[in-house]
C-alpha cells in the first residue's frame, strides 16, 4: 500500500498489539522498533507528523558540549551519561538516513589564552567520549584559519578558536522517514487522528481500547489494543491524566526561539558555537539550506501548540549574531522565525532552580502507570530518539507483556529513501532530463532514493527562484500524507521555516492544490 491516509484507514479493521500516541521523533521511533520486533502497531497523531517539537529543533545531531561542561563542573554523572549516549547515537542517526543528516563543522571563538586551552581540552574530551564513533577530530585554529572557514566572522580581540564536529539533520523529514519505514514494515500510521478517550477494563482499569477521531472526515474509531505508549513530548501529562486522573504532572516545558537570515550574512559551511552569553546560554549560527539559522533561547514557558516568537527574543538573537558577525543584520533581514517547546522532566527540578530550564538534564525516563498500564516516554531529545524508543519497548515487553525484551533492530536499519547506492544513478537520470542543479540536489536531499518516482511526473518548476517541481504536489499527497499547504511548506519542504514570504508566493501560485 502507498503511504497515504486512505490506505492507512483501511488497515483499522486489523487487530493491534500496540497503539502509540504521538507522531514526532520518539513516537516514530517506537513504531519502527515495535514493528521490527513483530508487533502489530497503530500510531495516531492529532496533527501532522512532527508538527510540534520534532520539526522546530535547532537541526543539530549532537552530544551536547554544554552538558559535558556541566558534567565536569558539577561532577554530575547523569549529565556525563547523557553526553556519552548521545555521542554514540549521533553516528547511527547519520548513517541510517545519510540524505537527511550529515556531519557539520562548528567553530568556537576564543578571546583569551585560557579560553583556547579550556575549550581545546573540552573538545578533546568530547572526541574521546565519542571514541570510534567520532565524526572527525577537533583541532585548534588561529585567526587566519578561522577567517578561511567563516569569512563573515568578526575577529575583533579573537585569540584563536576550536573546530569540532557534530551533525545536522532535516528534522521533520527524518521523522517522516522513520514513519515510512515503520509503515513499510507493517505498521498502520495515521496523521490528523486525535485521541478522544480510553476504554478501561472494568476490574483492572487497564486501558483496553483507544478512541480517536479522524480530524479530517470527522469519523470516530474505537480500537482494541493490548498496550498503549504515550509519546507526546511536551503534551505527555494530558495523556497521562486521561489514562489515570490521579497521576500528578511530570512535565515542564522550555521555549527555544530561532530566527532565520539570508545565507549572505554567514557564507560557507561552517557553523558557529557562541559558548558564553550574558545569561549563561549557548547560541548557534548554522548554515541551513541556503539560509542561516540563529538560535536558540532557553526559557520556561506555558504549554501551547503554536508558540509565537517574542519581540525581545528576536532582538536577543540579532544582538548576539551581530556581536560575532562582521556584517550586521536587522529585523528587516529576518526571513522567518519559529519556536519549539522542549519536554523537560519536572523531577529534575528542585526548589532552588524551579525557573532555570537551561540547567536541566535533557535525558529521558520511561514511566509505567501501574493502574492503566500506560507506558509514557518522558523528556529526551532528537539525537537519542532511537535509544528512547528501545528503552520504551524494553519496559513495555517486560512490564506489560511479561516477556524477555526482543532484540532491537533499529541501530543498523536503513530508513526509507536511504539507499545511497542509487545516488549516482539518480543524478544521471536527473541530468538527462535537464533538471536544474538546485532541483537535483533538492530532490535527493528531500526524498533520497525515493526520488526516482518524481522524475516520471511534471518536472516544471513551481517558482523560478525555487527548486520545487509540480510533480511533487501529487507525490506528497499520495505518498507522504500531506493534506494541506502547511504540511508541505512547514514540514515536507520546510521553506516556510526558512522564508515565510517565498512560501506564501508558492501557495498563491498553486492554491488549488489543497482544499482551503
């Protein structure tokens, strides 16, 4: 079956072992892991896949340089374990979908000889912890070498710098690739399907059925399941309370604001890590698909589905960008903004730091509610999504299915579109069709080895300044469950997160593609 809503709805007549609530990175990871372990899996997401936190990240695959620093400063073993885990997952994430994730060089400027030694030692430790999974070794640089890598960097008072490597990913599409892989392996995966209630067994109060509504058609469904996993990130507490009203809230959210500028403000492929800000945070300046991403903030926030950026956040990020860039940007240069809310564990707080989200460990915990048997995965971050899924399935198998956990197969599982052996053939075919170079790279970096299907359709461009083809619209509807322009512009292509004005132009050109 194709990866579209109509075919997924047909599968709802099947019995299911497991229902996963939430179609972001973690829910997708659980769906793939569970399906590969042989379970009949249903995943429902009340919006579009990865429409919340999972598509609004800083696009980094990283161990967390800041967390390593905190681990040593505070002698915090939990922080160290989290960095170790993330660094070893980093290479797996890059290998399983190489068209969606790649190594990224990051430069850290130093303004004193002490800083040069301090950060050089820190990055050396970062490399050592990564061990054989390290992407490339870090190294110290002089100002001239820094200028060669980052032509736009301001070198006022700079004594040198340290270059190290992490990864960069297309977050929304990576989540989609995981879901496509799960569906191809046998899962039923449905977006715009909102959970409305649980049905409990009369005596044990264990959840035995999930009730949800198709947001698009309005049709209601009641499906029998043997177990339920709550993978809703910042919204976890609402599902926990639905399963058992006596459960106390566990989650806290912090907001991560980002601004986007034209690539001319930061040419080249090297990102910048600003290691010290006046309020103790870390900010990145990252080349991102013909633009530059500046972020992020880290402030306590009130949970909501579409948090708007605040005026002071734009000023804050522009101020720090301008401190480190030779060309100064203003508000009129900002092409887009977005805010993601991170799921943080309330248990990690104490009274003295109740409002200090930047100090919290971004680790995860798997919780089993003894009454409803709801399994919730709490906290975590993109880089460790696969480990979070594995831990969730191990707990579910031991505590709910009462069996020895099966072997997890996801560490070496190539995701949908990830067949690199077809890369050369694709580009040969695309060149034969005289596709613009920008379109060739867009297709491969977006769809990977699934791109061949698009060469059979209308290859005319939607917009003269952009690489998107007319053929992609029907493909996105029939093979990627896109139901609206927001699905396409915000997540399938991501252009709305990079340039809001251009995305509106695309919508106006082909507004009839989706019903209003």
